[in-house]
C-alpha cells in the first residue's frame, strides 16, 4: 500500500487524482505482483551485494564507525526521454559557460570589467586560486568532471540546486546501482528500454586521454590520485582506477624530476601525463599550497604550469561552484553564450544585502540557510525542521558573518516511490547527472538519484541519512 500523495509535493509516480503516470505503469504492475515478503527479500539481497562489494562511505566525525554501507533503494526512478533531452541541453549549456568563466577569471577577467559580477566576490574569495592566473590547461578546459545537482518541483520543472566542479563524487554508486538492479530484478529491467550508464569508465578514460599535455607522445599514462583509505570516497577512487585499468596512487607514489612527474614502480619509474586527482587543492603540492600537506606531490604545480602534466580537475575550479558565485550563474551563462539559461537557479537571498538579510532574519522558519563553503549537508539550517534555538543560533551567525551564508526558500522536492520498512512510500529525491568535458561534452544519461529515507526529510546526503536509487532514462 502506497502512502497517500501530498498535494504539497510533485509525486513522480502518481498524479493528484491517484492515476499512475505513464512512465511508472510497469513499475506499479511489478510491485503489485510481488509475493508477500518479495520486496523485503530483494532489498535484503541488495544490501548483501553492496556489503560483499564493500560499497561504503566514511562519515567524518562519526564515533560509532569509520565506514557505513550506503543505503540503496530497489525502486528505480524513471525519467522520460523528452525530459532528459531538455535537461541535457541545459546541463551542456551550463558546463560550457562555467568553463569559459574559469578561463576568463584566470586570464582577462572580462566579466569583472563588464561589471557583471563583483570583483571582490572573485578576487577575495577563498576558492579563488591566484596561482592559476595565466595558467593554460590542455584544451583550455578547467573542469573536466562535473556534477550538477538538480531538483524537481513539478512536471517538466527542474532547478539547479548547486554545481560541483572540484572533485564531484557518487559516480561509482550510479554504476553499482545499475549493476545491482540488472542482477536483482532482470524481469523488471526487461520491461523498459533504459539508456546505459555502464560505459562511464571508458568515457572517463577517453576524456582523460583527450586532455593529455602537448608534451605527451603516444599513449598517455593516467593515474588516479587519492588521499588514501580514510577518505570518505576511497571506494570510488579505487573503483574508477580499476574500471579504467589505471594505477591508483597516493602522493608518495609520485615525484617530480627534471620538470616532469614520475610514478614509482617495481621496475623503473614511469612518466605520468594525466592525474585524475581526488585530493583537494590545498593539499596537492606542499611547495605551492599547504606546506604541511603529506597527501600531495612536492613540485607538482610547477610541472602543471609548465604544461607537462594535466591535473583533472584543474586547481582553482572551486570558484565556479562557490555558493555565492552560484547566484550569478544565470548572468555567467548569458555573458559567455549570449543565451538565456535553459535551467533555472533556485531563488537565492544575499545576506550581505541589508534588505535581503532583514527578510531572511524575519523568516528563518521558512528558509534554508547554507554555508558558502559547506558541503555534505553540514553547516545548514532547514527552517521548517528546525528548533527555535537552532534558528536563533543561525541568526547570530548570519549577523556576525553575512557573507558566509546564502539563503533559499524551502523547495518542494519531488517524491519517488521508495521501499521502506512499512512498504512503499513517497520519499524526497534529487539528481546528480555527471558530465565529462574533454574533446567533447558527454553527459551520462541519468546520474545519481539521492533519496531522503527519513519520512518528511528534505536532506538527501548519505552523511545525513540519505540513500541512493538507480535512475532510468528511457530511450525513445
């Protein structure tokens, strides 16, 4: 029995009249024909599969466990072919504009000179990397691997919640979710024509190969640079290196000599051409950034500046996904493409503006507050779910450091059918499609759907009790 559909949220399976939407008819039929305990057994089998494969994530600050099994929901999310085509156009427009923006602010800064974005927002931003000024990455691409977080609020109405241009994670869960569904419920999978996602690792390898430095002759040597086993996304680092057939390295496995980067091997050193780094900017090179870092490679940045190695994504890309810069992305798109944005931003209040700050402080119980440099669902206030004490605390923080926060309305995130302890129930979801930018722009059809497993929760992050779903983009 499906919980009643709330009129406050768009239910992706059922209309307000209780009719099953066309894309979900086969899902509904499959659910209704499951024997007693059938769904529970499938969910159990899925959990055992993920446990056997070690599909986990780490929770920083957790006292009860270093790693946790990521929750997986067995009811897929469906996106029609026509919906996906529009999303693809909007996503490609956005990532092309953001890469153009990155090139501009690290070179001529035309958008600042034109008065379209405040100078202090860029040059005084902690995410701006002065060391990147004048640097010329291969093919002029700064962010090669991008995750765009989308939320749906109505039929054919999606908004961009945030952009991820530094080291976006979650693609391994997208691939493993698909593999689990094909193995666990092949009879359901066979009822739909679903666009594939399993070619992502090969497409990633092609993208990395296409941005090898000019000094590379022949087949480029590619490595994945990880901070190590205690990083929250280590499973993904290892997974992608294995799927691409490249080496997984830590900082100590690499060294710089005579203007090039080399990898230590059991035989002789091997020159490295492309580094897919999953190490934050600050820790990449102790000679350029944090001198106390033991995670990076001393001298790496000088080799990068000389054009003898490609770092994916480039240092300094964080300025393009800064939450304060996010409010200017519509202007960024228009400035670099001459087009209006296909996908809209969520309305965002600027706390440095006195009038907007006053409105925010008077309406915290209805708003969502986010730290400009926060991530993972931490450092945020969801007004409708907050206490009076929490709102008072955030009000003080906003007054003390207004530039440190952005504020948005509480969005009516759509819901999808989700298997929970009591049966099938609507739960709120978002979507992170993954984009590869190299010789061309390639968007994997679907992406990672994250689901808030707690009833009524709008926070989908796994660190905050969320799980994942397989996302099925239907082919015509």
